[in-house]
C-alpha cells in the first residue's frame, strides 16, 4: 500500500468501531490518548541524556527510589509513569489506573469526570537497558470497570483490577527502537503502526500480524538454568542438541532482557519466549507481572495466532489474586508453546529427572 494511502491510527479505530454501530467511541478516544502518551515517551527516550534538562538533574532528583516491585526506579521510569497518568486522567473515559510503578490504584482526580474503563500499564518496560541503548517500550491493557464502579462513580480498589486476561477489551505495546511502533489489538486481530516523524502520526504499516505456528528460535535467560524445573530443562536441552537430538533440527537462542523487544521480534518473525517459574525463590510464582506484562502480551499473542501460557495453563485464564502478582510466562509460536505445556503435564517429568538433565547437560545444575 503506498504511504499516502495508508491509514492513520485514528482511521483504523474508526473503521473498527463501525463493526459496532452502537459503540460510544469512548474506547477509540482512550486509545488515542494512550498513543499520545507513547509518542511523548518515545520523544523523551530518543533524546536520552540530552532531553529537557534531565542530564543536568542530580541522580537523587528523579528516580532512585525502590518501587513496589523492590526495583530501583530510573529517572525515565518515573517520567514515563507520570506521562501515562497525565495523558489519561482528564479524558472522562477512565474509572481508574494501575501501574507497575505505583503501590496502589491511581484515582481519577475529582476535577475530572470518570468513565467505564480501567487502564493498566507498564510505562517503560526494559528500562534497565536504557544505559546501553537497547530497545525499550510501554505495555498497556484496557479492562471494563465493574458495573458498580460505573454506576456509583466510587473510587476504585485493588479488587476491581483483578480480572482474568480473557476479559481485556484491548491491549498493546509501543516499542522505542530505530523506529517507534505501536502494536495493538482491539479483539479483532493485531495491527502494527509506525510513527511517522514528519506527520507525528502512527501510520498502519502491518495490518494483520500473525505469528507463525512453528519456529527454530527460542529466548530464555540461561543464567537461571540451575533453577529451572525439569520440563524446561528438557525443552532447552532438546533444542540445544540440534540436528543430532530428538528435534532433528538446529535452533537459535536469543535473549535481549527487554520483554517488549522479545515480544516484538516474535511478533515479526516467530519464536518462543520463556521466563518460567523456577526454584530460585520458591515464594514467587515467577518473575514477570501478570497484570502489567503477561496478560497484555498474552492477549496480543493469542490475537495473532500464537499461544501464551504459564507453562501449565493458558495465561488468559489465570485469576489474578493481587495487583502486583508475579507469574511464569511462556509465549510465542503455537506448536512450541504447546510442546512446553505437554512437557509440564507429562507425569514422567514430575518428581524425577530424566538422563537428559544429568551432569552431561550443557547447563549443569
């Protein structure tokens, strides 16, 4: 499609709304405000230490505090979180917000009207990579507020956000790399938009993204191999065995340590990503956040024909129990994720290791 004939994000959303003649248009307006927040963050990220006096600020002025996850906030974490809040609190479409960077739900100020949606977001995923100029991004999810919140206009509480991923109305991510892209699903497939810096608009460049069902590429943090459960060890060892192993073909391994970048690579060319539950800290069911990372990425992946799982069950069926709940995450090319699920569900993997996991493995315990 010639660039001059490509749809903007606005037109795409209008066309999607036409499938629902009674729709109010509130969701479209909310998504456009989210996209505006992503544009603003993209600009801040692009300028880096040159941006708006940030380089002149002392380290203690912005960031440096521990967030609710127990992680040190970088200045851009704080700025990005503030951008998301300010761009979306005034529009009258939200009943409340929740962020990876905030302990409690964010209330809509009394000066502004309240709406029927909840916005959940990770304002800057992969921020630990900022210093080395690796792609980072923002992840967001939209839920419908409980009816009593809509009817009464009361303040939101934690339990209002504890909805399974299958109840998401829309989800997406923005990736800030060589180009800025917005990848979005409103429940009718997945579309990718590239930010045209001349127009200042997201333009539809990838109208129907699909993740291939098969792949020969996987991503996992192998430094945790001594903590992996036997099904994960089995899968990785089989991949590493290559043509001479049970899979009969060679695999490539990737690891960027930025989940948005990992998800985007898989969205563009296939692959499987694993940050599974392990025994490094038995008190935690995983590393990644269910509401801010796993559910929105899972929604997008499933809409693109991929699969997202805990390793044991579909991710979008998990009932959240807390706002900052962590979980094991496996997503990507459908046939590979299903294989990993089979290994977890195989009774021979429970309680005993097979010879594949003995000392001769590349990743020794």
